[in-house]
């Protein structure tokens, strides 16, 4: 019998820096460029223009941005956490239907709900016109809430962003231990006290994370605040860039907005580290289902159904009414071109995002060192950066590169290359990758973590290289998660407005930009077709989330 030859331990040693590590570092470095460019402009002198902005509009930008964040944060927390607690622990009419319908407003972009409510509740809109005709009122005879105001913007953004809090809060409530809830009930704690003293503290990290996501989307918004006449940093960036033609001053406004985001992230981290709440039991049984009686039944039903009506049903009904009244659902050549442009950007961006996320996640798996993990996290932090900030950070270096290449081509070859980066879909696609890479990376990392490391070991024993292990073993197992990640990135790209508006090529419009242009020109009835297309596209991920949200509890049987 021949002796088995054991391979030397050196044969299993990987180099300190391999190809996957270099790829991770390269992706992280490239993705971080826009943010670094924006921050670098804090040191660039802009002359009198910055002093003019600071003495005139900057205080209003700061006040409105802070007011919007405080209002939306409080509103999304109250609605999201409150509805999640009710549908998780209580029984009342329509609960089974409402627990997934509460996610529907997530499919409605903020600018679409602003267009619908703005057109419906303006002085010349059907609501006020109907009231004047019914009661014989004239201007000044009655009071009506002004939708084009900071309060109106807070309400609109709250209606469509509370699902971020609801989704995470309900998952946290669903995973809580029954023993803790039963113990608080036995000690005489009533429903309100159980919510504020037990349920909410245990779900605090999830609730804070949901509010943080909602506030990030608030800072990113352009169409809603502009249509509702609320000046924020995002609207200021556009006015300074396109109105004053001062890219350096626009970059400095973007840098200040980025500081808001960094403070928000630091507060979220501090909130999770300042106090820790742990469950005291590992026993998981079916959650209690308390049947509400009397007036409590009606109040619970109304509290859960109002956000769905105001955040989804009402905008959808208004858009359908506009479409029928103006016959705006004709699929002409213009609409077909817009759809092709939108879908093309979405497909390209989602494919590249999933590909880069797969490289990052597998690089972390092969070499889970603090440096590699840190680089991967750096590459996936773009979702926290508003689209306007990313667009400014992309446009400035890309324009400089284009000018350099064009000057060289003119001097050496006698030809002009034009705007090969900043004037094509390269720039806008890169901005999408910077902003939405986190969505696909989180999905890829979570899916890859479910595959045991024994699979990698078995592949190495069979002589497979890391690339072959990834393509032959991991990819077939990860395919559903990667497809879901691609779908989420695709829908995010379709809805994205600020980055697309700044970076789109000439004569290249998307559905979101077309809706924005129509609303800016007060052609609200014509907004119906592109807005409905965007809204129905956003329902895909919402349906996926609604189907999976109830399966998150340990012990759930599909």
C-alpha cells in the first residue's frame, strides 16, 4: 500500500494581497471618489458667491432641512412603529390584509405624491373648488391648509416613508420573546405601558435604523420639496449649479448636506451604543394575539388604514382620474422612448451593481480581515449619500477628465473627443452604482453567509480555484437572492430623480425626468402616464417584502 502524500501546509497559504483583495480595494476606491471630491471643495474659495448665499438663502436651507428631518422623523416613527405593533400583537377587522397593505406606500416616490396632492388641494384644485361651489365661498372667506408649505412637505414625505420604519419594526416585534411580553402583562402592565416599556425598547435598534433610512430619503428628495415650494439644500444645489452656474459653490452646498448625513449616521450609531436592550429568554412560541373590543377595534383599524389610503390609494386614484380625464395613457413613440431609456439604465445599473457586489462579498469571504471588511463597507455606504451630492461629485471629476482627453486629442490627433464620460450614460450609471451598490451588496453578503464554509473546503480539495468555486458552487445557490437584489436596484434606478437630472446626457430623458418636467410646467394631468409606470414598477419589491415579512419569526413553517 502506498502512503498518502499530505500536501504541505504552505500549499494552502494564500498571499497577503491576492486578486480578490485588490479588486475589493479598487472598487471601494473608485466608489468613494464622488464623496471625496465633494468634501475637497470645502477648501476651494468661491469668492462673493458663497458670501451671497450665506447671507441670503443659506439660513432658509438649514431651517427647512432641519424642520423637514424633525417632522418626518417623528411622523414616520409614530406611524411605522405604532402600526407594526398593532398588526403584530392584536386582532381586529382587516388585520391580515393591512399587515401587507401598509407596505404599499413604499412604491410611491415622494415627488409623485407631492404632484397628486398639490394638484388636488391647490386653490384651483377640485377639493377647494368643490368647497367654494358648495358653500358659495370666495377667496379669503375660509381657511384651508396650505399644501405647498413645510408642513405639507412633512406630511407628504411621512406618508410614503413610514414603511421603512414599519418594515424593520414589525420584523423586530415579530422576533421578540413571548416570555418577556407575558411577564410584563402578569406584572399588570397595560397595552400602552407594554408598548413603551417593553416592546419599543427591545425594537429600538430596528426603529432607529428605519427612521434613519427615512431621513436619508428625505435629504435625497428633490421633486417633492421643489414642487411644494420648500427650499432645502437639494434645491439649493440645483439653483446654484444651473441658475448661477457656480459648480464650486454647488459642491460646497453638497458638502454641507453631506455633513448632515454624517451627523445622522453618527447619531444612529450613538443611539445603538448608548443603551443596549437584550431579551432575557431564548424561548420562542407563537406570539399572543389579543382581540380588541369596542371602540378600540375601530381606532386600531382606522389608525392602520389611514396611512394606506393617504399614502397609496389616494395618489393612485388621482393619477387614474387624471389619465382618464386627459386620455394621457396613449403609448405613443415618445412614451416608448422614455420607457426604453429608463429600462436600459435600470438593467445596466442593476447588472453592474450585482456583479460588483458579488466581487466585494466574495472578497470578504475569502479574506475576512478588518481592512478588507472596511473597504467593502466603504464601497457600500453610498446609499447614505443623497443623489444630488453624488451627482456633483461625479460631474466635477468626469468633466475634468473629458477636458483633459479632448485637449490631448486636439493637440495630438487634431480631433475632438467631446464629452465621452460626463456627456453619456457612463456618468449617470456610475452615480447609480455609487448610490445603490449597498442594496445589492447587503443581499449578496447575506446570501453568501448562508453557504457553509465546508463548501469552499470541498471545492479546494477537488482542486477548484476560488473563481471556479464561486461560479460552480455559490452562484447557483445565490441566484434567487441576486435576482431579488437586481430587482430592488432596478426599481431604485427607475425612481431616482436628483442624480439623473444632473447627469443625464443631452436629449436623454427618463420617465422620472419627464414627470418632473411636466409637473414643473403645471401639466399635472399629463403626469399620469409616467407616474403610473413608475408606481407600478415599484410594486414588485413591495410584493416580495409583503410575502416574506411574516416568515421572519423563528420557527415559522412555510
